[in-house]
């Protein structure tokens, strides 16, 4: 790595990078703005409660959800609070990863900014549309399970998943339900829209392709006992996605769900693969004790074949989990990743 910056608390969120600054929150209750040129701090904002999800960036603002039950709007240049919106889920319990408790709830919501509206889910199952300028509610929709992921736009609709097993499509103007699709298991990944399809994984071993207009299932791909909590990315007509216990990054045809290749990366790949040129950059997490041996790392793969080209192993630091839970982010000629243990690293782009 070119540099390492130590942050307080653990980090499950993915860094978001813009204009030479990486923004990321920690379970220690602090949002950090880090200069990507050298890893120095630009500013910090103390939320006072754990942050598990990535921030959302807009022109001169930053939006972040914390376990205090609020959506916070900050000034991007200074970190100064602009307003707070009460999501009403401060009392929602959270279970972090544990070797003997498997209802893990480590993920967090990333707000979605579209025009003058911020769309954001909550731990009590509420999905909110909030005025970006004033912080006032436009509407709220109730799902029946916690929402720990982001949302996607599908024209005049907004799509999100819930722990109640459903993916919902709502009218952006009113919050009225257009359709819902039962995936059969908790949805923790953020939906992705591609050519009229909604791509979304769940905790039932599946990646689903659903018609964005009707909610009709087009195909389902099983991951052989592995939760699919990675949010996919589509690049040059290929889906790239990570997995949990399958330990593999997959390249998939979006038309029919056919697997082009699968590559063993020796750990959990919960984040979204970063596609740069002919390489794929992935963050890999590990856990022990566990029934599968893990080697956590920051790794690069050949985009055509899936062959692992480089691996920078991350040592087992003594806790149940270590390594990288989130997604890598591009920062000029660097790739920035955050470790569960609480460090931000910058690697040279290959």
C-alpha cells in the first residue's frame, strides 16, 4: 500500500471517493473525510452512534445513516451538520457477526440521492423519501422487515429489498407500491438496474433477475449454499459479483444467468467488485472459527478468465472476522479499501 490511515472502531462500510477525498464512517461513530493523496484527515464528524453503511455524495453535500436512528446531511467541504431526519428506528437491535450466532446484521443503508429527494430505508422496515434541501418527509412506505441496503432507480420508480424477503418497486412521486417480488429469503444486497432488469441477491443462495416493469422473475442463479449479499456490477455486458461461503467471484451473462467463470478468492466477498481495464479488484474477508478456511486479502483478477493475478494477504488479528467487508473504490491512480479492523489503505492501481 502507498499509505495506511487508522480509524476508530471497526469498518463494514465501503469508502466513497470524490475530488480527491475518501468519505467513510465507522462503528466508532465517526464519519471521516480522508485526503487520498496521502491519507491525512480533511475533517471528521462525530455522529455518536455506529455507521455501517456507505455515505451518499451529492454536489456539495454528504448523506449518512447511523444507528442513532437519523439520516444526517453534512457539508462535504467542512463536515458541518446541515440537518438531521428521524428515521424512527433507533431502538432496532443489531447482531454483529459471531462464531455461534448466525443472524448477522452488519450491513447498513446507503442513501440514494435523486434530484431533490433522498431515498433511504430504515431498520424498522420503513422506506422514506426526504426533501434534500429541508430534511422534511415527502412520504414513507412500510415493508415488514429491516432494510439494510441501498435502492436503485427504475425510471419513475425506486426499487429496494427488505428482510421480509421481498423486493419492492414504488412510485417515486407518491410512494405507492407498483409491484413486489418474493425472493424467498432476506434481501441484504442493493438492487442494480440493467437493461430493464433488476438484479438482486438474497440470503437464500440466489441471484435474481426480475423484470423492472412488472416484477416478473426472468431467471434465478443458485450459489450452492452461499448467501448472495454482494451488490453486482455490470460492465461491458457481464455481471460481476461476489459471494459468501462459496468463496468465489463470478462472471455471469445478464441475459440468461449463465456462469462464464467462477474464481476462488479464499474468503467472503461481500462488496462489489471494482472493474478497471482488464482487471477486477476485490476485497476479501475471513472468519475463524469457521467450517471453511479463509485467507482475507485485497486481490486482483483477470477480467476475461477470473485468474487471480495478485493477492495482498491481510493477517488474522484475533477477532472472529478480519479483512475487507466493503467494496474497493477508485481514487485517481490508487484503489482505496477499508479493513474490518479499522484502517483505510490505498494501493497503486495495476
